[in-house]
């Protein structure tokens, strides 16, 4: 007798009488046995009848709201899944085996209703097909995007299994309808969030965060500075849509207590960035004079507390954006804290991956056109920042080249985008300067630098042909940069905005820095072997170009106090990269002079004039920084460089900015010119320079390995 017939023969209770819920399973009730209420219970397990161990509800149905076919325990379902996988593996060894050969499995699959899988969906475009076994499709994954979170699960996650197993999907669909079980969001005193943000301050509450915000007139003035793409020194990175952000700010003013915690964290991070720009640029308004650095620190801590309260692992909206601006504030205030920033960027990358930013939004219909384009901008910045920080720290990139398919953002103005748009306008040509075009152009160079650092960190040997391939790719990428973004001449910057000049310097700086790092291990061989001549030429030319940039930035800071030199954090005249460029030129001059003496020839120094001038200028720069006695590294660099120049035969003749510059360059081949007692600013050091050690530094080891700690240094 089937179950429906059995239910129809049971006597019906009176409608007004409350029906008791049976405590025993159906077999134990019929046998009048004591049931331990496990699933399956002990009696059914002994009788080898786990599937018959059913607990009925008051109407003769299951005790839960699940359908009869779904009352089987989760453990038995897992057992069935394991059995199915074992069967498929066994069939895989049989060339004639077929998954569809089992009648039972086919009937079972056909009898199971599917639930709406729109919550977690696989890519819908392009059209998916079933490939043969030897051509398994990679990187499917599932995506869930709604107003509460953006969640992506890869092909190894159990969400992806739900896409294929209809029975378990149906079981869990009822749980997914209300994943929070009706709980109200609450903020406890204990911060249960990522440990990266522990220690940023005492646990806080939402009212305390709201009380830390400045007044509305002050905020509007700060946001005007932030969204000023032409003159504003606080970088927006072009990942926020101004009209949308201002709408969200008005909603916050209307109901502060309903503001999403992650958006509040984003707001604090933006305020911290603006205050930091006041401090770095030295243009504090009267109301923030002397306190902009403290306010930047305060807002940075509040942003971190918001991230901890909101829990970045829950993938709420604005999480990635808040992390970006918080990390950039950390970078800006520390200047050279590359290692710390690299670790934080690693967390940023993983959150972006977990939220699905690495998958192109066009494949997921639930993501609107506007949201998709903004997600492309955010992913572009995350990907490029991963490459940049890995390059600066000498570590491999976190993002693998074949793990993402998000397209490049369109070259569009913000006013061309709206939240209700249904179609994306055609992208403008890259030669047309828009705020986003700089993000795209810089990103193209950074992607090549990411390939460079990945190659140089590979274990074992790599062929020189691969170096030449990356050299060609970097050169082509830089040459394809639109003329608007190229640095032509340092003398033609007075009529340009500081923001534009700074961006041009950054692109030129990254290109030359990449060339030095890519070729430096073959620099020494390039002097002796024609096969590596390109490495020698690239290193030398890029080193001279970098030191010319260093002198320009120093001159701007000393003479004009221009924002060009202090515009945010990314290129400073005391950057680490200038140290490598300096050492390359010092070693080159030393080897050329040694070769000239060995061949007993007289060589004019016309070819050395640019290099000598660059080195003398660099020594003056590091001397002034060392005299400030706020940087141990600057003292170390100055002491080493000054003694090297004296050993090579010329002192520091570079004049201060604003005066006529004199460069005295000795002849190369005369023995009496080996040492030229010029002006020496270096303190006397017992320094026996080991040129072989410095060769090894240029070819791969660190600065500290080459020369250790500074001497005669005392911080004030």
C-alpha cells in the first residue's frame, strides 16, 4: 500500500483539537519500541532500514516543512554522493562506460524537481556546452549578487556541487531563502573580524562612529577637493562614481542610523585620504592647520573599525572599495612601507576574488550594466595594484594570469554612466584623455611589470630570450602610450597642471624602473659579451633617466615647493629605485675606467658627462636628506655614494637648485686623475670598497647585504 492510501485510511481528528507531534519514528511507533530519535534511530539501523526511519508531523507528513522525498538525513545523502562519485571514477577506467548507463540514476534524476538556481548561477554567456572528458571546461564557478552581498564560489566549492546535484540543491533551497534565520544585525563590543585590523583601536559602536564624522558643510568642502580630477591632490583612483556616491551621502544624512557599515567605512577612508593630502601637500586650510595628520589617522582607524565590525569575509557591498582606500592611506602615510602594503594588498585580492570581481559581469544577468562597469574599474585597480606592490617588494603576484576574464574598463567619463542605464556607451578611443584613460594606460605598464617580477622570482634558470621578449613587450606598451600621457621635457611643465605632470612622471618612472630591474642581472655581461649588449644599454639609459627624474623632483620641492614633487606618495626623490640607478652608473664608470687603464688608452669623458652629472646631483640630494636626520636609510645611502664618488675621482660639484650648476669631470686614462680632491661632503669613514660586492648587489642582492648598516649615524 502506498503512503497516500495509508494516510487516507487513518481516522481524522476533530478540527478544533490540537494534534501532538509524534516523538518516535514510524517503524518504532508501529512496533511499540522506544526510539532514540536519531536519524536513523538505533532500531532502524539494527534492522538495516535507514531509509524507512521517518519522523511524521501532525498531519501525517514529515515533521519539517520538507517534502517526503527530502526527509532523508544529510549524512545518508553524503553517503549516496560518495557512492556516486566512486561509481563515476570506476566508470572512468572503462572506455565503454557511460554515466547514463544506470537506469536507477536516470529515473531518480528525472523524478526530482529542480529549484530556482538564480541565487547562485553559473555564467550565462557565452552559451555553455558539455565538452568531452579530455576537454573539461575550467573556471565555471557560481555567483550570487544582491543588495546584501556579492559572493563568488569557484569550481571546487560545494556551491558548485549544488549546481549539479538537483536533490541536494532542492534540500538547501529552503535554507537559502532565509540564511540569517531572521536574526537582526547587531554590533557587539568584541570585534570578530580579520586579525589584520586588530589593534587599530578599542572596539566601537555605530553611534560612536557616527559621532566622529565632521559637520555637513565641512564634508561637502572635503568631497569637492576629493572629486577634483584636475587640481585635487587626493587621488580618487576613479573607482567611485561621483553622482552615485553623493546620492548615497544624502541618504546617509537622511537616516544615519541606517547607513550600511561598509559604506560608512568607505566614507571614513575617503576622509582620511583627503586629510592626508592636506598634510603631504602642505596646503592645510586654517581650520585644519596642524591637525590634518591627526585627523587622517583618526579617520583611518575608524575605517578599519568599520571593516572589522562589518567583517570583510561576509562580502558586503563597498568592502573592496573600503579596503582599497584604507590600504592607500596606509601606503601614503608610511611612504616606503612596501612590505606592509603588499601584505594588505594580498587580503584585498582575496576579498575581490571571493566577491567575484575577477569574472566579467556580462556573464551574470543579475549584475546591472552600471554595476558591471564599476566592477571592471575596481578589478582593474586591484589587479594593477597587485602587480605594482609585488614588483616593489620583489615578490610574485597573487593573481595568476589565467584566473580571470574581466574585461578592461571602457574609456568613459562619469557623466556617461548612470545607475539606471541599460546599455553601455561605446568606449572612447584611448588617445582621448579621460580620468579613466590614465587608469587603463598605467595598468597596461603594470601588467608587464607583473610578468617581469614573476619571471625573476621563478626558481631555476630562465632563458635570456624570455628577457628579450619582456623587453620588447614593455617597450611596445610604453610606446603605445598616448602622447598626452608622455613626459616630453622637464622644461615644459610650467604650463601643465601638477596632477598631469605627476602622472606623466609616474608612467616614465615605471617604464625605466622596469627596464633596470629586468636587465640588471645581465648588465655586467653586457659590457663584455655582445649577446647581452641590449641589457647593458637598457640599464645605463634607464638609470640616467631615473636620476634625471630624481633631480627634477628635488628641484621642484626645493625651489618652487610645487605639488609636482609632493603630489601624493608614489614618486619621491628618495625612492628606493633611485638607489639602484645610482649603483648601476657608479659601477659602469668604475669598469670603464678600469678598462681604459688596462688598455693604456686616453678616452675623453664626453660620454661620461651625463652619468657624472647625474651622480653628483644624486649625492647632493641624499646629503640634504641625510642632514635632516629623520631617515637612517638616507644617511647610509649618502655615506656610501659620497665615498664611492671620491674613490672614482670626482666629488660632489652639483650646485643647489637656483644657482648655476658646475660639473667637473676628470679625464679617464690619466693616472694622476684617478683621484680628484674635489669638495667632499661625506664624513670620514673607514671604508674599503669591495667592488665585487657591489657588482653582486646590482645583479641581484640587497642593499644591506652589500654594505650593512650606516656608520656615524645618530637620529635627533
